[in-house]
């Protein structure tokens, strides 16, 4: 395998159960202490700042914060600070900046400016010595080890788990429901042949649509990004609600659609969308509970009943990462060398 196309991404995907275990065993106590110190400051509003894959982890955190903490939460528009020089008033605001490398000048500048404007700042990165970690008042280490592949995989699931543990800590909970994740992730990743079979359906796809609701929506966005950056297939991610407001018109019986169905409120909210997609004869694949997969011709069943809905995104993304890898290999491309990509960008 070593030296073949995609071998770096393949190896880093396989590391994810160990990374999840490391976070739970080594990182969780430190995350809970950080959460305790932040909770003592009683923030009244949360802002999230990120780019790329980390932006999807931040969107996941937005759902967590709004659903489980009941706090208003928004995603920053960084250019208002870095390009326009806006001076926001951020007293009683918690800014969480999520970045694998912590090396983006834009993210560091936004975090520094937020701290100067009165915000409490937290960086979530895979590098405790990064510029971002240095300017933030608090830091959570992803403990994922070096990530060399350009498509981020293990740092994404690490971000999800760390953000979940942070929110549980802010609720004065220990996040014990996450303890089963390493074993479950190992089981999902072992089913490579199932994913390879699905990948054959998309080898010649000209576009794809990925949809979900609730906690599954960030997974849809991340899956679309993985497919675009590795296989270069235009993949469009929509909330199920937004899909019904116009974009459904482009779906027909030759348009591949992947629906991510969570076990819980998000999956229930997606059901009318699934019914409409079937009614249009869409080429539909479901990733989610076995009963939902059984209702369509093709899918990938997940052990969703073993974890609460808020943790299911950690498992949902795993077969979709592998799908992006397998589709790219099937198309004769190298997942480790996406064109026009760099691990860090210099946006501002």
C-alpha cells in the first residue's frame, strides 16, 4: 500500500479509532477543566470561527451549543474584521476558533481581535504551539498526531469529539456516552468492501447531491467537500429543508443523491424529503439506521442506536470519507494529491 495513490489518506483514516481513544483517555480531563473555567465566566453568546473542514466541525458545534446549552450561537464573518477593520463589542461572548493546523493568519488575527474586543477566546487545534493557540486564552489539543494528507480526516473526527466533550463539560457532564466511539468506529471502518461497492456507482458521476437535517447537516457539507477536493466531482450539500426550496428541481432518476439520516429528530425531519426524492425517482443512497437503509436499494447502515444523536456525526462521516477515497481511486486519481490545494491557506 505504501507509495500507492492515496496511501497517506488511507492510513490516516485508519488511525481514527486510536485518535478517538486518545482523546477520551488523555484529553477528556483537560477538556473538562477548560470547560469548567469557561463556564465560570458565564458567557451569554457564542461565536464560532473556522474555515474549510473545520468550518463543518464548527457548524456541528453550533447545533450542540444551541440544542444542549440553549445559548445563542453564530458563525463569524472573518473578513468584517480582517478586511474591513470592524471593531465589534464582544463582552460576555465566547469565541471558539477551530483549526487543524492553527496556522492560518486570518484565524489568528480574528481571534486576537476578538480578545481585544472583550471576548473569551478558545482555540481548538492539532498544534498547541501554533500562532492561533498562542493568541487564544484557552486551548484544546486535538491529539490527532501529524496529518500529512491534504484531505483532512482524522482531525475532523477529533474536532467533533473534542467539541462534544467541551459542550458536555459546559453542562457539567462527563461525556461518558462517547466511550463506545473507538470500538464503533473500528467496526465501521472495517467495512471497506461495502464502500468500494457503492463507489462503483459514482465513478462516472458528473455531479452529486448530499442532504441531511439537524446534526447530520455538517456531515453532508463535509462529505461534499471530501468528494470535491479528492475526486473533483461537483458535490452540492443541502439541508433537507433547503433542498425542497428550489434545488429539488435538478434531481431526477440519474442524479445521485446521498441522504444522511440520523437516528433522532434530525432523521424524522428529513423523512418528508426522502419521500419526495423517492417520488422523483432519484438515485438515492442512505447512510444511517439499518431500517432506513432497508427502505432503499443501496445504502450503508450505521450502529446509530448505540450513541445519542449528537454523537452520530462522528460515525456518519467515516464511510463517506472512505467513499471519497474509493471514488477517487476508481477515477484514476490520487486522493493524496488534489489539484490546486495546500494544507494551509493564507486567507485574511
